[in-house]
C-alpha cells in the first residue's frame, strides 16, 4: 500500500466519530434489568443521584456499606468497609461504566454520573417505594394492644384469685406469674423480630 493511501486511511480513521460509553443515547431493557438486579449497584445510583461533579469512589463505598449495615459511615468497621469497597472497585462500578451510566476512572478512584443515569431513576423509584412500604407495615402494627391485653388478663387472674372466684382460685400464684411472664416475653420477642424485618 502506498504512503498516500495509508495517510488517507489514517485521516478517515481520525475523522470517524468515536462513541464513548458516556455518549450512548439509551439503555436496553436487558441492560436496565442487569444493572438494577444487584442491590449494591442500586445503592451506588442512589448515592450519585443529583451529583453532577466527580465523586471519590471511597466515599461511595463507605456510604453503601453504611446503608447495608444500617449504621453511619463513622461507625463502620474496617472489615465492613473492605467487604463493600473491593466488589465495587473490581466489579460493580466497572459494569456501570461499561453501560455508560457512570464515568469510572479506576486508577484515580473517581466516579462521575452521566445523563444515562437519569433513565434508571424511574426504575429505581419502585425499589424505594417497596422498601418504604415494608418499613411502614412493620411500624403500623399497634403493639400496645397485646401489651394492654396481657396486663388486663393478668389483672383478672390476680383479682379472681384474691376474691376466690371459681376456677381462678384453684390456680397457684406461681402458675399465674409464670403465665403472665411468658405472655409478656413472647410479645416482646415478636415485636423485636418484626422491627428487624422478620415476619411473625
């Protein structure tokens, strides 16, 4: 090939538009599903929401770790930080960068949100609503009712024994005390389990 022909090929190559990940116009449904199926990637996008400038990757990892452990960044242990930092560094942020959702400079530890991230916002909202509804269901149960009921039952049993009412007078003080204690303990355990996300 002649020098002129080679130079012409190089010029065409230089003139051809180069499409970077950040310049992609839209995401396919498969891309969106793949990105959002992982909770840590969803939390990264939550952290980046509304942030247009560069963000330190370490700051993202610490906040995601704090959310995962339901604590503050200041209260995180080094182990908790590392367990989140390493997968984000090696895997999740790279995937988001590959899809053009963020610009991830791994060597500098810098992340920047791209306009494509806006496309995912409508899909992120249902996850947040679902989480909020679950918390609301947990908090809506009127736990004072079982406690008042147990207190009322205990009062009836004790008064019945004091007045020597039929049947109740045959119950020993130990049995009455044990019954009330067991009921209170079971209700307290159920409340704690419910508040921590278990269903009773």
